[in-house]
């Protein structure tokens, strides 16, 4: 007679089955359990099972009290061969156990005790990851028990644990959903402290999704609540998070300022973990801020030492070690950098943290690329890209595409280099489009405006109090000696204030110079990006055979070049807010002549004096001149004939600019239909309207185009 077959689970899963038996029930054999099992839908299944596997609570050697789950006709050999499948089975099993457990008469006190025990376990094992499956199981247990107890605070806390599990081991979308649920519960309960903490948790998820605008909004919401509660630790934590976000907006100096404010607060509190993160984020910004990298290295080592002092050896420590590797990398200490990256790689594999393999792989590949070891570097970056795509952690995907493109180019594989360059351009564009949403700084501006308004109110009250004091002082003091003393006092005070004002003016001068330097750096970056666009257009046009399409691409290339030259002049000139137009026209003309290979046949003359214009005026005028020069070189001098083009720009009245572009070419031929797409002419008309201008054209002797613009001088 057939009997139930005992199945021994795999060794690595045996600990989860303590107190339970696994039985395979052959066809026609009665279920040995004393009560009917519960299937996945919570309903009873028959006592006879056909080829089913039963997980049951043991009660003696061959007796089972309850069975909790049955699977559909599965071979036990195949079922337990795949460890990943049995882990999923365990999660479902534990949830079903909780369903049974909470409906079998256990006391309220027992549930509370179990919930507190689970929370203690989760708090420990989130910091020291060991078993991601058990982390998910216990998070779900906490949710079920919290609902059973109708404890909303506990439910919100359970959702945050579940969100953490999904953030580290599953999908970011699921993490976002559970974090939002926790936030909504705290908001409904008016639990401001935990609500602020949930905003910071949301900030972390949005940052991983590269939604920097949303992340910034959550950080400032948290800061506002912490300030209302006068919670100094929370204020410092918010400053630290804002510091980290400013790195992604290239606002490195502002980010360092926020971290310094956080450090100043945390130095007086017993919170080494938060202090370590502040030092980490400060070093985060210092890498590209222009600061001495030795200072950045000292700060990241401070963070690492703080983590070591509290026994932290998980993800926060690994993040700091990775960033120290980045600092070593840009200091040229490649051996030390790779040692840090490799240590993190080994630790990530040991802990089963697949997504933390990404920075180690990508950075090792980058160091090898910098050393010219292209064939060694390629597998690291390709594996990093593969993991990013699989896990959805695509924040640095563009950078790895760029590195792979550079590697292929250096290896002479130009086909793959072009493929990955296009992937890089697409990923980088998507990243910047998301980042632009937060670049306007609306949230930060609102916060700073509120702070300024509060300061003004405080100062007004202070001034009013000073006036009352002065009035009382004058009334009480009537003697000449006191009057003379008062005059002497105010004289000294005035002198001191003058010195303070002088010092403030000096500080403002320094700030202005710093802002001017930052503005020039922005123009420099814009110019570099435009040069990249120009190069991509040039690369694309070189592959085209259709002459009409090629002409359109060359025209677009020239338009991008005209704007790039403007930004180049802005960061090279003395005044970053204005352009010297004569020098600009000469550079623009040289570039266009080079594009058409006409340097030896056509001469471009600038018949004008030096004239500076603001950026808003210079850009459209530059595009207009670019279109006219392009048209002249294309149509005015057929059959490689020589010629001259004259450009003149002067201020005819305080509010009027006159622009003339003339050539001695063939002019317009009567009866000949217009050539080209007509886009350039439309662009000239739109730009003329933008500048409130008018245009006149004369084609009797060559072509002469004259404009009158209503503008203002550059500041």
C-alpha cells in the first residue's frame, strides 16, 4: 500500500522548515493531516490529493496537525531542484501560515509581542543583510499583524520595511508605492515626525529613479516639518539629503554649504551615522567642485572611520568606500582606487546585493580605460550595463555607454563605437530632461524666500525695539554730559558700522567674482555641449549621399556653431553678460568659410567698430548673419567665382541697431525659382520679429540686406 513520502528540503533551506514536514501524497493516498489543508485562495481542498505536495505542521513522528498549502501536480524532484522557486514558495507559505495563525484564536497580546519581535528583527537585518527572502517574508508578516491589530502607525512602519525590501532587492516602482502608502497614513494620523521621515524615504526612491525634481520636493517638505518641530537632528538630515541632490544639479558649492550646516549641527549631537553620511555627501560634491582632492579624501575617510566606530559594515560603508575609490581615481592613484572597488565588489557578491555590483564594475572599467587597458576594461563596463538594464538602476547608464564607446573607438571598432555613442547621447538626453525639471530651483527659492521673509520680520521687530529704547534713553537723559556721551557713542558706532559695511562690500565683491566664474563655467559647458551636437550632426551628414539632405544638415551645423561661438565668447570675455560683435562676426565668418572650403575665394569683411550687445540680442543677430552668410556662399558666387561679403553693425540711435550684410555676387536672377527649403528665410523673419525689427533687401548689384532693430545696450 502506498504511503505519503517524506521529502527532505535542500540543505540551504532546511532551517526554514523547522517544525514542519514536506509530504508528497501519491494518487489515492489519504491526507494524514488531522484537519483539511488550506489552498492558495484560503479555501479547503479535499482530503484525497492527486500528486500533490503538502507542507504541514508536525505533531509526532508520522502525524501532522495542520497542512497549510498544496501545489498542483508537481514532481518533487523538479520542484526542489530550483532553489529560487522554493524561496517564492516559502514566502507564500509564511503568508498562509500568518493567515491561519491570525484566525485560530491567538490573543491580542501574542500578536503585539510577535509584531514587536518582527520589527526588532527587521531593524537589525536591514542594516546587516543576510537573507533577502526572509526580509520580504517578515515585512509581509508585519503588514498582516498590523492590519489584524488595526494599528495604523505599525502598518505605516511595516510598509516602510516592505518598501526597503523592494528598493534593495526587487522593483523601485513597488518601493515607491509602499512608501507613498506609509506617507499617507502618517499624514492622516497627523504624525508629523514620522511623516517627515517618510518624505526623506521618498526622496531616496525618487533619486534612484533619477526623478531629481520630485526628490528635491520631498527633501524640502521634510525640512519644513523638522524646522516646525525644532528637531535639530531632522534638520541636519534634511540638509544632508539636499546636499546629495545638489550634486546631480552640478551645484557643488551650494551642496557643500548644506553639508557644512548639517555637520555643524550633528557635531553637537550623538548621531555618528548621520554625521558619517554628511561627511560622505560633502566629499561627494567636493570631487568636482574645484576643491583640493586631498580635502575630499580626508572627509570621505572621516565618514569611513565613523561607520567603523559604530560597527557599520553594510551598504553605507560600501558607498563611502566606493566614493573614496572615485577620489583616488581622479587623483591618479589607480591601484588604490581599484583596491576599493574590488573590495566592494567582493562584499556585494558575498551579501547577494546585485545592484551594488554596478558601481564597482563600472568604476574598475573606467580606471582601466584611463590606463589605456581597453580590452581589460570592456567586459567590466558591459557587465555593469547589463545589470543596470536588468535591475532598472539606470542613473549612470549614460556614463557607461560613453565609456564603452570610447573603448571601442580606441580599439578601432568604429561601428560599435558609433552604436554606443548613440546610446550614450540618448540616455544622457533623457537624464538631463529629467534633471532640468529641478534646475529652476523653484522649491529651493520658495524655501529661501520664506526664510528671508522671516528674517525681515525679525529685523523689523528688532528695529522697532531699538527705536523705543532710544526714545526712552533721550527722555531720561537730559543733561549735556549724557548728550555728549551719546554723540560720542553714536559716532563710534557709525565708524564700526562703516567698517562692517566695507567688509560686507568686500565679501560681495568676492561673491560677485565667484558668481561670474560660475556663469563662465556654465557658458563653457553649454559651448561644449553645442560642440558635441555639432560633431554628431557632422558625423551624420558625412554618411549622407543625398545632396539636399546634406545641405540641410550643414545648415543646421552652422546654426549650432553660431550659438557655440557666442557661448565661447561669453566665457572667454571680460564681461560674461555681453558679446563683442565684431570679433564674433569674424570668428563666425571663418567657421562658415571653412565649412564651404571657400577661404581662398571669398573674403568676409567687418566694416564696423567694436560693439557689445547682451546675450538676448546677440544670439538672434548671430543666427540672422549665419543664415545670410550661408545663403551668400551657396548662391551668390556660382562656378567658384571670387567675391566679397561685408558685414556692418552699428548703433544709429540710442535704441536702434542697424545691420547690413552685402555681397558683390550675382544677386537674384529674374525668373529663377527660389532654391533650398526656405527654412532659413522663415528663421530670419521670426528672429527679426523677435527683435522688433524690419528688413529691406536690394538685389541690383549683388545682394544687400539691411535691418533696423529696436534694442537696448548691454549692461
